[in-house]
C-alpha cells in the first residue's frame, strides 16, 4: 500500500505545469489542420536558419508567403522579424512564424556562462537572469530560445560542459527549473517572456572521451538517476520545447530514438510540447549509419517523435512521398503539426504575431537593471578555490600593483561562448576596473599583456618579471580563450594554454605575492598553481559586467561565495571524475594495495564538488535530525546552525548530502539533496533546515522503478561535498 502512496505522490509531483492555453486553442488548431495541405503541414515542421547577423534570407520570404516556413533560427530584431512575419500572414492560412535564437546566458546583456551561474548555487539569481534575457529577447522579435541546456557532464574535456550546470543532477534540476521559470514565467505569451527549450535530449554530456558529438553509452538506470532528472524537472516546470541531441545513445541516435521521444518524454512524462531536432541532426542519421538516404532519415525522425527539423530539409523534401507510401502516418504528421501549432498559440503568436519596434531599443539597451543583474550574477559565480594566509583580497596597503594577462584586457573574452547578441564593446574589462579602483585608492597600477591563451609575439614574460620586482602585489588574469570551450571545443589536455603557466612560474619566482584569477569554461590543470600560488579565484566567463565584478571581488569590495558545480580533476587521467560515485567493493585504501586507486595519483579531485572558500570565517554547528526513524513515505528534517564569524555581511552555501548505506543497488557515497545560499550579517547565526522525503530518499532500482528502501541513511550538512556535520536516521520497513 505504501508503495502505491509513494507512486501517487510522485505522479502528482510530475504533472507538467501547463501555460495558460487560449480557451479555443484546440478548436482553432483542429480547424487549421483540416484546411492544411500536406505541403503546408510539412512546412510547419521546417525551421531554417537566418544570417548570423540576424538578417532573414530571400528564400524565407518566398516560403513564408506560401505558408511553408514554420520557424527560423537566428533571424532577430523587431523590424526584421516583423517584415518576415508580415509575409507569413499574407499566406493562405496566415500561420505565424516562430522565431528562435540561442539565448544561452543573455541576449544583449550577457550573464556569466551557465556553468558559472550554476556555481552561484543561487537558482533565484539564475531565474532573474533568464527573465531579463527573455525580456530583451522578446523585444527583439524572438519568441523561442534554445535554452536551458541541461546536460549533465562528468568529463571536462567536453567543451559544452560550460553550457550546463555541471555534474550533479540535483543542482542541475534546480537550475533547469529556475531557467525555465525565468524564460517562460507562468505564461510565455506574456510580452516579456519566450518559449524555452530543454536540450539536448539525451545524455549528450556523456560523449565518449569528451569528444563533442561522440557516442554515449549509458545504462538505463544511470540515465534515470543522473542524466534524465534535469530534463524531468524542465517538463514539470512546463518547458515548451525539447531539442533532440546529436549523439547516439546506446547505439540509437537520439534524433531517431523512439524510446526517448515517444516512450519516456511524450509517453511516461506526458510532455505536451514540441521536439525540434538539433542543427541538421535529422540528415545526420545517414552519417550515423541508420538511414540510407534523406527519406529514410525523415521517416526515422518523424516516426520517433521529432516534430520539427532544424535546417536540413528531409521532412519537406520527402514527407509527401513517405505519407503516400505509408511510411509515415497521417496521424503522426498531424500530431507533429499540432504540437507546433500549440506552442505557437501558447506563445501568443496568433494573437500578437508582431514585435513592438518602437519599444526594442529601450529594452535591448543595457539599461540599469540588466547591468546590475549581470554584475550581481557575476559576483555570485566566482569560486575562491584557494586563499592561503588571506592573500586575497588585495591588501589595503598595496601601493604598486601589477596586473598581467591578456584576458584582463579582453572585452570579448568576458562573454565566453554562445554570446547571443552581446557586444564586446558593452563589456567592461578587469583592466578598466583596476584602473578606476587604483586611481581611487592612490595605487600605482602597471598592466602588461605578458601572456594569453594563444601564444603570440606580444608575449613578454621577462617584462612581466621586471615589473613584478618593482610591485608590492601581482594579479594574474589567465585562462582559456572564450572559444576553447563551448560547442565543437573539446580538449584532450587541460593545461593552461599558451605560455601562461610559464608566466605564472616566473612571477612566483620573484617572491612577490601573486593572486591568480582564472577565466575558463571548464576545470584546467591547476596542480602547479595549487602548490605554489597563494590565492586562486575561478571566474569562469563572467559576462558583460565581469570586469567590475571580478575587480570588486579581488579588492574585497564584495564577498565571493560560489561553489564548484563539478569536481576539479588533478589530471585528465582521472576522468570521468565525480563526487557522487559508488563505493566499489574495495574503496581506495592507502594501506591496501588491492583497493581501487592509482599507483601514481590520488583518486580525489584537486578541488571537490561544492568547494569554495569565503573571505569571512563561517561556522556550522549543532546538527539536528528530527527523527531517528521514519516510514518510507515519511519526511525528516535535518538542520544546522550557520554563523558568520567575520566582520562584514557575507554569503555561504550550506549543502545537504546523504548516503543510502544499504540498498538493492549500490548507492553513491554522497548525493547532494539540498542547498541554500545564505546571507548573514557579521556575528549573525541562522538555522538552515532541509526537509527530506521520498523525492530525496528514493532512487531507481534495477527494475527502473522509483522507490524508497528501508535502512540507514547518513546525512551531512556541509559547505562542500567533503566533510561536514554528520548524522543519520533510519527508514523503517
Ligand atoms: C547547435 C547546438 C544547439 C543549438 C543549435 C542552434 O549545433 O547543438 O545547442 O541550439 O545548433 O544553434
């Protein structure tokens, strides 16, 4: 009986949040379907790409006037979208075009890259950022963003790790929900919202060897436990659309994967929205070796449940013949069109097909509140990895400050990859802000390019060493170039690129205090800096306001409190490396040769998931577990008291981990099941409480059924995935 209770509870939790549908929507869709020709239906399933600068192509107008263009990507700008929309509304049935664009971490105002935003452990901030991005996006005539990217990634060689929320399903799910809420609000027909897109369905981040577009082989149970939850969270939050992934999953390309699309997503989860393929991923079914030609590719993808084809044209080219041959059914074709029309209705396109051209500039203009939000988000994204003897913040007594590194003076780099319509000239660099702050403080600032992500004739390590010898303090802004992560940017070697490590070693050799501010889209090899540089701040790619935010964090004007959303490996040899691993039958034991470990390196990461220091000392104590034993359907409260022992207001991220010690399948040694970013005044204490129930205590068994099993659960309240206050409770039989 109890299991039924749990199942009913979980089913209730799972019901997707539906946007407010126009009352007559289904009737209007039915009426349109009954009038549409096969060619018009196939046209609705076609998305074509515009120019990179946002211009539509001449062909788009021809197709639009015939009612044969369902959607575009990249076409943007209120005037441009209106012009193409007018052509579409001249067509026989006047079905509006759905304009899409990759607004991954900002449209014109660029927020930290998603991995950095996840490091804030602040979903409310992520929601704010997405809402501001939606406002600018909608003002530009775009009604659909291909975000959030919710792929879990355990392999930092994979360049797209920068676009997601890291390695953990719980954090990834919280960020997925927040971003969908931000983009869509409660009703994405509203004048400042857009349809969102959970991508890439599925397990794209499990790319073999970290190579983008590579094969993913993931056991189903691991899919349900690790890779699916952020997608499920997006569905429960009412995400309008999904995107099929490029990869093959267990031998079946996702874009032809009926189990993924019609089985799990549209069947089990009841997803009512549309699935768009990734860029030519329908046509790529031939390269995968599962389709003999374009017609076969179209048949496979349509039958699998991919509703719209992005850029390649196998649906419109072959759909009529496939229908005539009975290789796709009228019902499947109509269902795909119905889903596309539903999203267009829910986006308000039939009632409000146009953008307000007069309003665009005022909204997409980097005005006060979006810059402020970008600054706040950047500050929250920074992770203080190391701070020996409080080397940071820059001591107030510093009179001669040396700033080195190409990235300190690189506006475009601040935006990272997927920069939307962001403009480098909008970005304020670290150097610009250091100049302002040094002037205020009477500091003599010297800046040298010295070295950057690309070795160049501008490299001049000797000059940097000479300048360091005259300085009291050195800040090195080093890292990856913005295009060394993101799509098609996997790296087999995680070293600091160019001659940057050589520069760092030379600076350290001067004996002057050196702080490293790192900009990167992934963990890079920090073994030498971790052993030799007193302070290291991870800044990811912090966006339009990254310069002022990072300068304020380095000078101590603001308090860093970010945490790692992934495990930071010591070397590529450890990958895949993630904190919520299984124990194995022979857990690593330094005293036992015959245990699971390397001869030449520790198993542990250089910096663990959830790690991040603060300038202010915080204390956690007084762990309380509300019950020693609960029923499988019961809940338990776990809490601890957090105190700010420092001298200024600061944040700390309190994390709740648990371990199901004995279960029918091996369970991770720790799993994040709660977190809260807490702001405390100096001297203030606050109890932080987490509720644990079936949603947190359960897992998918070998039979893929979700359950809570009896036994002992260990819990930790901590500020990292290591250590913390430990307690336990039992789930009774
Ligand atoms: C790209 C990416 C996808 C993006 C799409 C449209 O190849 O895989 O994330 O949304 O094409 O730009």
